[in-house]
């Protein structure tokens, strides 16, 4: 692990902000490190309000999208809400379809089959619309590169509205409206929305047009918060506002589908981390193992009893997903070791029988193990399909773009992407991808980095600091949980390993004569020897509050020690 201490902001900026806010300079430093340097920015950060959301009509083509939907309703047209099979796509479809159905009946949903149709808008989906009398398709979390598909639909007198957040290509589809804040010609003030976030801006515009207020849309924010958490978009600007209010809905009055997923949890209050690790994988499991339709059914069901049945089915898919994920990860690791490929700059593996629904998760696991830009391929029809995952600060989308001659199609973000290619092109692509990464990646990026916010002493941890740190939530990219370094701590003698394979570390540490704190280090069991006999060590950690049997205690979550 590379430990990097963030640059300290200039002292006069820190003291000025601390004075304005009447807070400790430690908190002022953390804020400035997150790009927050004024009183108003701090207010928006600590106390976001829905009024801070931007006017949706600032987004290019929003007026065209709203006008086309209103025309469709006036003419009693059938509207098909189409979206990808992952969490972002299924929540977006659930959001827009539920809102439209609240005042217009002729609305149906369509999620493509991961195995039969693949990612994004499909010709089969357009044929379904044509056969069933749909004259308008609203595509969510996909479509920005579907030039041929939209042309195919236009030939059948089916109009498209595209709501996407992926990077556009050189040309845009000839749709009625293309809503994507990443368009070069779109001046919308915030371009880091997820697909469900763009869908929310559409219903916000429709609501404004119908004289509704933003408060009328609050019940939909549990879906938006789930998508923001799952899609790992920056936790800044509008995403932070939507996630914060969406979390409140999840904790106080979630829709029956989400309530059915979380009602057996012992935790009273869910954080964004719980959404990432508890709610999102279950919604994703439907599309990975069976069909994304099951997720939409769950999220749009208003009868709790029925929602509980859907949730039980999805729990079964999630158990299957875990088994497949574990099995394929073991096989992929063995393949890498056998072929002695761990010395390369990339990790690229392939097996024709691997389950297409879990290769993205396996790619993430391999990235954690070898810390290389990673691709996991499987057979999909007569082609190969892959999921890509990257390491911090390396743009895998750009790397794939440089290998485009070998690919049939690809799309995604800086850190995650998907692609297909012909089997005969696999070897040439693998070689080209390795060459591109080798020539463009900085060697430091191949060593996992822990970015440390500040060095503190254990005696600085107090209830006031913890209370203020809690207000930094919800955490996510560009607003990660603060990470601290404390030097020369020692274990008081209670150190041990825990977990099935002794993979986790449990300590009780002090510094000089400070108060002691329990430490949990997930995956750090192999470092127990370094803490024996009260040997001093440096500890990098986050400050957690651990709730057990109704008691809340402060716990340090170790990220590394040396």
C-alpha cells in the first residue's frame, strides 16, 4: 500500500474558515480538502436543501422531452419506459414509469435480457414496441451511442427520448430529445448524475410543468439514492442532495419493495454504505441471475405482502449470485497463476462457461487482488463479452477507445466499462490492451493508494469530532470517509485474528497514556505479528461508531498498519 498524506491547505484559509464556522481547524481542513471554502458552500454541504437542486430545464433538450411526453399523453399514445438491467437502470425505469402512471395509464416497462439482448437498447426491444403499438420509448441509463437502433425505430414511426449519463460518441442518435449532461453542447451545471438521476430531472421537469412542487417528488428519492450509491458516482453537488434526502426516505418511509428488502435488518438507521452492500446487490441479482424485470416488479409494487414475496425470490437469486461469484473468482485466480500473467500491466481472463451475470463482480475481485486494469471475458452468443474495472486514477474507457479497432462495441466510464468482440479478435485485443496500458499508466498507479486526510493523536478523538464527522455523510467518491494516521500506537495485549480463516484483525490500542480504542482491520489478519509485545506501529484508520445490543462505542476501522 502507498500511504499519501493530503496536502495541507494554506494556514490562513483554514483559520479563516474555522473562525467563520466556529469549528476546530481540523474540521475546516477536512472541508477545504473537499473543495469547500466558503460559508455558503459549507451550508450546502452540511445542510443541503431540495431548493439547491438545479432547474431541470437547464439541461439540453429537456423542453423537447417534456413536450413530446405531454403530446403523447394528450393523444393517448402508448409509452414504453426502457432501461438497463443493473441497479441504475432498473431504479430509473421504476422511477419514471411509477411517476408517469401516477396520472397516465398507458405506460409499460421493458428491461432487455442480459443474455439474449445484451446491454442497452436492443432491436428486439424496438420490435416489441412496434408489435404492441408503442409510439414513444423513453430510454434510461443507456442509448447515448445507439445511433442504428434509434434509426431503426424512426423507420417504424417510434420516437425516442434518451436519458443517459455515459460519454457520448462523435455523433448523437437522431432522437426527439437526448438528455445527457455529458454532452459537449449541454451547459447543465452538474454533469455527474447517474442514469436514475437524469430520469429524476425528467420527472422534475414534468412536475414543474404540471404545477407540482419538489416536495411532491420526495417519495421517489429512495430509488435515486439507491442508484447513486450503486453506480459509485461522485457524492457532490446534486448527487449529495438527492442521496441525503433519499436516505431519509429509505430510513423513514421507503416504498414497499425497499422496505421488504431491509425490514429484517437489525440496524435502526441505514447509511449509504448499507445501501451499497445490502440493497444494491439484491436489486442487481435479479438482472444478473434471472431478469431485470424482477427488480422493476419489486420496486414498483405497492402491496407490502406481494413485495415481500418478490423480495424473497430476489434473495434466492442473490444467494445464487454469491456462489457463482466465489466459484468463478477461484477459477480466474487459478488461470492467472497458471499462465504467470500477474507480472503484466493488465489482468485479462476468459472462459466460455463463466456466467455473464457475475463477470463484473469477478473483475472487481481480481482488481482488488492484483491491482491492475482488469477485463473478464465470457462467451455471449457468437461473440465474447467482457466487464472491465480499473484502478484509481486510470481511465479504462480511454484505454479501450485506443483498442477500438478490435472491438464490436464498448461503453462505460473511467473506472468501469463493458464490451463485446469477435472471438477471433480476442488475442489481438488482449495484446493491444496490454500495450496501451503499459505505455500510458504511471507505475505508482499499480500500487494501491491510501489517501490520508490528516495525522492526529488518539487524544483528539472526542464526541464533538465524531458528531461533526457524522455530518460529512453521505460518503462516496470525492467525499470519502475521512482517513486518519496516528503514529506510535501499541496494542495492549488483546490482539487476535478473527473470521473463518483468521483473515481479520482485532486489537485494542493506546498511544502514550491516551484512552484506548478497539480496532477492527478487515483483511489485515496477516499483520498480527507486527503488533505483538506492545511494539509501536503506525495506524491508518477511519473512525466508526459500532452499535451492538443497543450500545454505541467508538471503533477504529483499520485500513493499514506499518
